[in-house]
C-alpha cells in the first residue's frame, strides 16, 4: 500500500448533527453526534512502468483529523480525560455513517498517449481501528483512519500526480487510552 504523506490542501467542516437535522440535543455533550466533512487533494506521483501493462496500487489517504476534532472539543466544551493529548490519551472519530469519494485530479503523459491510461477504480474506508475509551474504559470500535483508493496508471511515461477526495462522516468525537508497550 502506498501511504500518501503530502497534501496540497485540506478543508473541513464539523457541526453537531442535532443542529443539522433538527434532532433534540443530547443530555451529555459526549453523546453528541457530529457531521464531519473533509476534502482536499493528495499528491500521489505514481509513475507507470509499462506501455502494455497497468500498474495497480492501493493508496492510503489519512487526512488530518486533529484540527476539526479539537475545534469541536473546544467549541462545544467536550470534557477531556486527565493527562496530555498524545501521551496519555488520543483523540478520534467513531463512525456511524460514511460516504467517501476519490477522483483523478491531475495526471501527465510525457510522450504520445496512444496507449496510456489513468484510473480510480474504487475507494473504501481504511479498516476501522479499535481502542478503549479514556473516560469509561468501554471498547471503542469503528474508529476512522482515512480511505483506501485503488488506482491504476498505464504507460512508462505516464504519471498520476494527484487524487482529490471528499469524506463525509457522521459519528462521535472520542478519547482513547494511549497504549504503552
């Protein structure tokens, strides 16, 4: 799997679901579901290897969740666990519904492109993670980590430069215990 480490930009929106769909506000802010929308462009730079064969790769897009989740925690006064973020607890998003999307954003072929090709074949969430809730010690499941995108490029001088993405999620902001091994 090819891990993307460079993004040319990311936008996000996070809002309580109750406000978006006119649901009653939950009694505890910890039970509030949020709508989280992430969009941006990932720099892939995947070069083809052959004019006769497709090069197929799975690309992992792991957008930065810290900014939007910290915004929700601070704006809505979600109680944090004792300790420090990163050393005693982590911040995550427990997914209830998701709708990821990825598409070709930029590609290049140096020579004649009589036999070249570019493809985004399918996308899906990266297998969900699990953990333990830092407040209650209850199990946490379906923790969002990003999406996997199956891409392909054909031709030895063809390059798939960028993939654009949009990830729309509904779920809860959660805190988990940092596991020290």
